[in-house]
């Protein structure tokens, strides 16, 4: 019986020591001194396209709560730029994280900013340097640095990949309603004509116009430098179709956003104007997705 009791006491003592050790290594737990602040995590990875993902960087006060705010200072290193590659949603000014009075944790929230440039992967290293209220920073090197990796979702722009067959859909956002064509499921064939005018002619709404005369072709162009797409109106408005009253409709297009750099996809907006009533128009956004 004595042997069993001694063994039981040994197990209890071991469990207490093991639990205490775990508590000291866990950035989200507290213990009795020395008191310091540290990150509760060490790293995160996100694509620049994940602009709805909020990255929470949390700092813990490993000690008793205080009656005043704890100001934790940190430095920023890496090639990611605030306002260009990411933004700070909340948590104080850049370079500081605040642990509010009476609380154990402070947090800053970051979110990526997407662009259409092939500018490579980016990174941020946030290193804790000091804190007020007599608190130390980290335990040695543990918990003092948080790293965020932002992967680029863009690819080098290769204009030669764009000619081909596309599935096209369009959304009407405003203006008068027409009955010409379908807004989904039609196919467009785009062919290269020059370096600055990659796309040839296109039927905006399909092969027929829902009982009217055939839909006329419209010339699409790509600005190689800006990597945008639009309708070529250099020779005047593009004829869209004629209805039974012989009133011509014209497509007047503007580039919207960038073409897909990781694949030949793009969208652009245009207005269709009535010849007899130039102030009456319908606004459309067409989306092209390559089928081959």
C-alpha cells in the first residue's frame, strides 16, 4: 500500500510540474512572473487576392491585468508596404499594439490589397521592441517576431495568349431594355491583328439579335502597357444593330480594370446609344473567359 501511495504521489508531482511548464510556454496563459508581452502566434500566409481575409496579430500580456493600457512597440521589416500591399484595419497606429486596461490581449488586424501587377511575393516581419508599465518583451527570442507572407496572384502578361474562343456573359446595369440576344452562353472568337490591337471583331450579344437584323461586329482592343481592354472607336462609334425602324444603335466602350495576367480573362464596360436619342443608353459589363 505504501508503494502505491508513493507512486501516486510521484505521478501527481510530475503532472503539476508538466502542467506548470506548459502554462509557461503558452502565450495565452498567465503565471507568476517574470511578466512580459509576446505574440501568441508566429506566422501566417495569405494570397494578395484574399482581400476578405482578416489577419489577426495578437499580443499577450503574460502576467496580471493592469489598470492602464499597455503600449507595445514593434518594428516593421520586409518588402510589403502598408497602403500598397496591405492595410491596417484596427489596432492602433503602425508600430504599436495596445493591450487595453484590464485585458490580457491586444490585436491588430491586417488585410491584403490586391493589384494587377506581377510584383512578386511580399513579406512583413513585426518585431516587438519594448513595452511600458515595466513589462519585458518576450522570453529571449520566443514570441517576439510575427511574420506574414503575401503571395502574388498575378503572372507575367503574355498578350499572345489572348486570341482564341471565349465564353461571354454580360450584365446590364442601367438604361432602356432591349430584346436582342442572350445575356449568357454565347461564344466570341478573337484574333490578333497587331501588337497594340490584339483582338479582332466580336459579336457583343451573339450571332442573332432576337428577331432584329443581325448583330454587327465590334472591334476590341488591348492597351499593352496598361493591360486594359476596350472598344476601338477611333473610326467613330461601332455599329451595334438596326431594329425594324432602322434606328441604329452604337456601342461606345471604355476599358474597365485589367485583363487577366494569369490567364486570358477580362471584362469591360460599354454603353449602347440610340442614334436618334444619344442621351438614352444602356450600360453593360461583358465578361470574357477563354474556352480553349
